[in-house]
C-alpha cells in the first residue's frame, strides 16, 4: 500500500510547524507576520529582477521601419 506523503509547512520567520487552517497562515503568529512585514517595509526583502510591462516598452521604442514623409 503506497504511503501518503505528509508535507510539513513551516513559518518562514521562526521555522515552527504551522497548519494551513491556522488564522495566521503561513506564519505561526501575529508576531512573525509583523516581523515579515517589517522586513518588506525596511527593504530587506527585494524582488530579484525588475518587472517590465512589455506594452509600455513597445510604446517607448520608435519603429525603425516607419518613415514620416
């Protein structure tokens, strides 16, 4: 009989095991949630690469094939 694989979810701040039904999920407590928020607000967390909206970049680039007579 195959075993069911159990995944243990952990709080990203203190690494305690958390349940997906918990009110503070994915954190174990309000304290860990606020620590995480503070890290975002202070710039400790950053997005690794800039996000580009291709529709805006297309508008900024002139069309080399088009000539205005």
